[in-house]
C-alpha cells in the first residue's frame, strides 16, 4: 500500500532540483509506491533537461508535499519506543507523566503526533529513556530560536 508521502506526488509533477549548485526544473517520471522495507523511503526519479548534466548524476530535489495545518509536532528525541507503543513524557509541576501517542508523518527531526497530545503540553524533549512515569524532574525552559 502506498504511503501518504507517495500519494502526495504525481507523475509529470514539476519539482525544483539543485545539481552542482545550479537550480533547475525537473519532472517526476517514476515513483516507488511501496516504501523500501529496510529504509521506509520511496524512490522518486526526476528528469532534468539541462546542458552539462550526465545520466544518473546526483542532485537535490524539493518535493512539494501536502501542507498539514494545526499539527501537534514534537522532536523525534522526545519519543520513547518500547515493544509495541510510542510514548512521551508530559511535565506536570515537578513530575512527569508518560502518555502513549500515535504518530503521523515525520520531517527531519520533527514528528507529527496524531493522538495522545492536544498541543500546548510541556514535554520532555530529550534523554527520555532515563525517565519513568511519575519521576521527579527539574527543568529550565529554553526560548525558541529565530
């Protein structure tokens, strides 16, 4: 079954491609619908008509995916995975509470949470393997960067 990522792309779709520092327009000519079982990635082939380019040459393509608005997003480092579930730790006063979550799409080091958090909760963003439900914590909030 094809993933939401593969469904967001279409054959013939125009994409921006960077090859050797030069920006070009490319066109999607093939999409692997089922992800690779080892890497969970989809192969996408893009044709770029450009002088001085060689067949099979590597480039970087920007693939425009569906915009998801009002998503609850956490850092991947906040996830605690064990056997069959994923959870995060919510900070409540000076203690943490472990909460099971369901995950959606991931982009880089950010993960969409589809269930388990409503947004606005203060969560532990790293070193979660060291925690347990109800543990006492001390923390310092960091101001978001620019």
